[in-house]
């Protein structure tokens, strides 16, 4: 379970930025909001079940999602792909100082070993020009924080008491003759690659957050195609879709691209496919019931999902399995463009699924980027569940929660104040009129 995610000098975020899921010491006007929207881990730690991120277009909201993707992929792929850090990590480029500074990532999270009480860990690293500058893992196994390992360039210091399996790699990492322990690979990932049980389990917890785009993402379809071959997963998706008022009887992957290139594509594309230079984006077939004049079901019809289903139906299909699995497993789901193509009543209902003791007993977390201001109600979200991203005239993005704004009461009209520009994070559009007036 994620406690907080921090990053700095990444894309439009020059300064250190923290997306915290820790519940602030505040009270809502409505007591049920505090009861339902917060998950108590311990008497000293309460976490939010959802977090909404608002802001103007091009303000940098999506860069928060991209920062998390960069960290998760670096942890997963740095040992296999020597260029992954260069491909994923881009420093703030609009300042002559920061462009030469390292980019920072850190995640604080809960991790349980062998069904024991979860322990708070924090893991992070700094990258400059595709090279690991520093890396660290700390934990609180006995209450006070201790180091598991620290790294400065290729110098590793391992705490043998708490990270015994990594001690034997302490000197190997600095020998410069290893294909896995490199200056552009993460030490934690390398220990896991060598079979480190504890390292693997920590990486497994770090990698639990899922980041998806609310727009059409071909990678989501690749994921769904594999899972929908399993009858149980397909049944769950269909049940979820029907409950969300999408009247689909069945859905199944199309076979295009499994045995060869589709006949319908041009010959040039077929050759690229056969050479491995072209991947066919998986598609799906949906089935709907056919009724007679008496309202009796007499059969069904099917067609490609892209031919006859609405954009909203496809969007809900893309998100369905992620939502189901996140709630069932108590994981974290980050959705960019959450409200795009969906009815406001549906997006509100999805957030309610997370902000509920009944439907979210394991404390799953939903972080979403949205423009849907109808959710900005004190009877729906706490002030610490609402964030605003704003980009200044120097191109620097900042992230602030509603709690950080002084003078905002727990019964204020959050939506009205936001649209009036009280929290800055809205577009300034007066110049559009000036263009036509001139």
C-alpha cells in the first residue's frame, strides 16, 4: 500500500513534489466522509482511499503519472534494458541549473513479510544522464528507521543485519565487471535478479501501483487480451460492465494477428508484420441480444468493438479489469484522464466504490486526474483528497492539496471557488477574445 510518492527535477516539475496518501489531521463537515474515505492502518497512520488531481490544460498533471511510470519501469527494467533510464527520465529543461542536476524518485510504502504486520519502507534513487547517482532503502522494522542499503555512484553499503542476502554483492557492484551490477542499473533490482528473496518481495510491493491512461492505450488491450482468455476474468468484466449499465452479453478477443497478419491490411503492412516491425493492436468482439416485438430474446449479434461500440463503452471496458483487481487486492490505481468519455454519474460511482467500507474493505487506493468539477463537494471528498496542479510563467509546475490553502473551510463551495480561480489551477483564457477583437 502506497503512503507517498515523491519526485523532483522531472519534466515540468523542477522542485521536489510529494503526492501523499496520508490523511491529514482534519475533520469534514460530514462525519461519514471521514469514516468512509479514510483507511486506518494503525492508530498513528491513516491513509486516503482516493485522491483527485485538478489543474489547467498543459499544467503538468500528466507528468505526475509519467513520473510514477518512470520509477516503476526503472525498478522493473533497469537490469534488462541499459537505455531505460535515458528513455524514461527527462529533467526540467527550462532552467540552466536544474538541467544539470539529478532527477529524484522516492516511494514510501507498507510491506508485509510472511503475513506479519506491515512495515513502513522508503526506497528511492537519483539519476543523472542515465546514470544512477544514488540509491537507498530504509525501513522501520522495530519502530525506528534503519538503513538496509545505501549507494553513492557504484559504492554500496549494506546493512547485513537487515539485508543479509545483499551483503555478498556489496563488493561485486563496484568491480565494474558485472553485466547486472552496472552504473545504469538499480542495485535493488540486481539483487532480485540474482534470486534475492527479500529484494524480490520489496520490488513486488513497489510495483503494485498500476498507472493507466483514460484514453485509448494499445498496451491496455494487450493486457486485456491475455486475461480474457480466462473465463473467470471475463465473467468479472461482463458482470462489472452490466452493473455499470452497459448491455453487453459477451466479449471476447478477436483472433486477428494470432496466426498471421489480417488479410484486410495492405501488402506493405503485411511485410512489416512478418518482419516483426509491426504489431497488430488486439481487438475484441462484443455480443448483444436481439429481441422480437414481444420483448423476447431470440438470438444475438456480434461485431468488432471498434465498429459499433461507443467511446464510453470502450473506455469502461479498458478500465474494468484494473478497477476490479485493484479493489479485490487492496492495491493502488492511478488513472490519467479519468473522466474522459464517461458520464459524470459513472465517474462519481467509481470513486464511491473506493470511498466505501463495504466495497473497499482492503483499503485500495484510487488516484485520478480529472476535470470533472462535480466531484468537488465537501459531502463527497475531504480537503486532503483534492489536489491542484498549476504551472507558472517560468514553466514550473507545482502540486498543492486543498488543505494547504489558508482560509478554506470544510463546508466551503470547493467547486465554485476552484472555477472562480481561487486556487489558480485553471486556464487563463481572456487572450482568446483579444485575438478576435484585434
